[in-house]
């Protein structure tokens, strides 16, 4: 997971720093979501591969990973909007090249991968809790 997070951060920063990120109102966010979607797929595939799941397990891992990643990306977007409203920038964050732009891209990548990973860990936590020995009479 650390490698996937690092690669997604590197991909986002490389696209931004190289100037390949479109500055249009739709192109930039879609480019970011494409990179994040690839990272979500990588997390789901990694989980299914390492746990040697069957065909339904692969589908479930990938779907759960994508759902968790989109939920995490949505929450990160809401937080960034709240933070951005307190900054006094002349224009958008993308056009200002403020250092917060690069921090937010890295944070979004890390938290999206984390959201994908946490979603895949929930069934394991539930099973461990149900198998815990119960004390009492």
C-alpha cells in the first residue's frame, strides 16, 4: 500500500509540475480523478492478489476499494473547500501555484489510497470481533 500511495503522489505531482494538468474547469479534476481511480484499482487488485481470493473475491475487493476511495476523495474535497475559503488567493488554487496546491494533491492521493485500504480492512475487523472469546457465565 505504501508503494501505491507513493506512486499516486508522484503521478499527481509529476502531472502538475510538468504542466500537463489541464487548466480547464473539467479537465484538471478529471485528470486527478483518473489518477486516483487507477490507484483505487491498484489497491483492490493488490488486496485480491495477496489474499488469493477467488473470482467473486476479486470483484468484491475492487468494488469495495473503489467505493472507499471515492468516499475518501469526496471527504478530502469537502475539507479542501473549507480550507480554501479561508485563504485569500487571487483566483483559483490551481492558477495561483500556492504551495498548498502541491500539499493538497499529495494529501488527496494519500487519503484516497487510505480510504480504499480501510474499506478492505473492515471485514477482517468484524470477523476478529465476532471470534473474540466472550467472558461471563
